[in-house]
């Protein structure tokens, strides 16, 4: 079922207030952009599951926001990081409280990347069809099969959590609560340009190399956000590492810089490495 209208969403919200728990999932597209493009929002309570289409012209986030940020309503999500990043980008804050069933499963001895499908199979004896896992969710109209797939991704989240919760020991719950609280830290989703270098695996004991890395990564992050491009499309990690480890006169560095199409980036990188060499 698709719900777009504010009146219908209000009725659903009131039901969720009584349940004090919802299942939550999103479908998004993130291939050629820095920011994920939100395509669908799926929400379930004890009685029903709905889909909200944010691509509709009359999309209204009023009751969605009330649901997400009502602290009396638990939000159950499987592998929540990317979903929470989307909501942080939309509203500038992180929904809470969050129950991540993937993290819960870790405390029952599962791997830290256990799929929703496996969890439903193991705990609910329900087989989830993942045939539409890699489709482009921007495409409209949505056929019945895609709608069913999207609803299934949220339909079983609450019963799954309740089953998992029954098996958690008191010792595990105390550790789990700490991990779940971390998910609400906005620093996880607020990607600051000056911290971009930390997301690139680069080992060095050379302070000059590190300084070049920090400056290039900061500027790359800025350009990626500005132009809504994946950071690897601005300049690859491999090229950044090469530039950091070699002199500006090195033939490989000169070739990398020559191949940069963005003139703004080309000038900035040359300035960064030359200034650092003159220190």
C-alpha cells in the first residue's frame, strides 16, 4: 500500500504512537552522486506496513518527521547506518531510539554483516525474495512486484526484533545498549571536510606526507559535496596516495595532475604539494 496523503499518514502515525515501535527501511540510489538519492521509505507497525514515496510531488515529511523523532517510539532497522545517514541529511538530526537488528544478532553469535533475509529465515522461518535487490528505485511507476519486495523489507522487522530480544541475555543487553546509543551520534553522519583523510587508509610516519594527504582529502571532499559527485570521481584514493608519497616533479605525479579535468582541483593540488615541499 502506498500512502502519500497527510491525512492518511496522520492515521498511521496515531497507530504507531500506541504501538510505541515501528519497523523502518529505505530504498535509495547512490551510483553517481555524493549524497544518496532517497527513493522510498517503508514503515511498519503491528497492524500494517506502508510505503511513502518521497519522489512524489505532493510528498509531505511532517508526520514522517514526527515518527522519526518521537523518542517514545522505537525504530527497528536492519543495518541502519545508511538509512540514518539519509535521515540526517534530510533533517539535520538522527532518529532515536534505534534498534539495529543486525547489531542485535552480533550479540547472539552471528557475523556483524548478517543479512535481513537470513535473520528472517532463522528466526521466523520466512523466506525473503531478494531478486529486486539491485534495481534502480528511481524508476516510476513501481509495479506490484517491486512494491511487495519493498514492503517485505520492513514487514517482518518488529516480529524479528521481538524474537531476537527474547534470546538476548542480560549481560549482552547491557553491551548492546551502548552500541545502539552510538548510532544516534550525529558525528557518524556529519562528514566534515577536515576529517575526510581519516576515511582513506593511508599509513605513513612522514609528517609532510600526512599534511599533503589531509589538505587534498579536505579539498576533494569539498568538491564532491559541491558537485554532488562520488569522491572517487573527483580523484581516486590511489592517485591521492601517489601524490602524497612523491615529489611534484615525479613523472607519475605530473601525469596524474595532467589527467585531472577539474581545473580548480588541478591548481589546488599543485599549490598544496609545492607549498609543502618548500616548508
